[in-house]
């Protein structure tokens, strides 16, 4: 199921690597120059390529042929393949680390996908970048696009479900790091406009975000944008943003380990 086929054409107009996020991913993966790494749900390969420049031998896999074709056209320093996360076309234990950014909600089921990732890992880290439904319920976007955000949050597995699936797949020592949106974020994913609300009025930005491109009705977008534009003009948006501030983070890094001493699996 190529969920991103519809938005793949314009994806790279607004979706590009954010250096801060890439740096955190690299730290959590503990990249070594002589090791191999896999990006699952790599999309058009922005983060894959950014991390490949930091070292290691990289592979990228995505279920969307259109995304992979775009990635291939960018660079051949990564070995790109079209495949589902639940059936990865790699031998057992060949990777030292696996990455998955903003994509686990597209897995058909978490446990088989995590089992496959566990299988292809030798020892090393699985690093996920995701958001939970609880976090998304605190996005101020709820004020303007309630149905779309609700539908989007419903797609996201809770942290409890992620932890359970990782445990079932035999991963060890799951660590969590909260991530809060910065004001100069360069990758325009769903809540990237937390401090720049005007970006949601741009159709190009919305077309690169699956919540708007795939889940929001035209009526809700029109009504929400009209209300948002009015609140930006009057300055009321400042109050709205403040109302939704919290200390739970806007997204999460989840780091799970496969260790050599594990007797699980």
C-alpha cells in the first residue's frame, strides 16, 4: 500500500532534512564508518542521505515506488529498495542500526514490522521518531482542524503499544527522549508550524503533510484556514498557541536495543 503515492510528487518542496533532528538521530544510532544501516519508511531519502554523509553504509526502503524513484534520482550512495516493513528483503543480522522517522503509523501491524527489524539487526539500535496520540491532542491545530487531527492521532500508535510491540519483538532497554518543535525547524511536517502558524495557509506546505493531503476534507481546510488567518491578523493566535503549551514534548525519539547477550527471540 503506497500511502504516500498521492503526495509524493510535491513532497520535497517542503519536506527536507532538519539538521537538529538529523544530529539527534545520528547520536542515538551511534554511527560507525564501517557499519551498515537501514532507514525503514525512508520516503524520498532526505534523512537517509543526511545520515549517510555522517558515515556508514546505508540502505533505504519504502513501500512507495514513487518515493523510492525520487530517492534514486537524488543519489546512488544509498542502496534503495521498494518493500514493506513487515517483509524486509535483507539477510539476518546484517545491520548495526535501523532508523524510522515519522512512519511507524504506516506499518500494517507493529509487531511483525519490529520482528523483521529485530531479525535484520546484528546488535545495535532501532531509533524511531514519532508522535503519540496524547501529544497530538495537545497540538493547537486542534482549534482549526479538529477532525483531521483526530483522524491523524487515531492512526498513531500510543507509546504503550509501541513499547509492547518492541518487547514482543525481543528488543531491550527502550529509552524515550522528548522532542519539542524549534522555531527554525526546516522539515515542514505536521506540527512544524507550531511557532509559524502562517505556513498552514500555504497549499504547498499542506500538500506535503499527510494529515492535510489525505485526511482533511476540503471544507474543513477552507474553514480552518479562514479562522486561522483571522486569528493571525488579530494576534489571537498567540493566545491559542500559549493555551496548548505543555511539557510532554511534541514528538518522541524512541531508542530500542538489540544486545548480543539477549536470550530472547
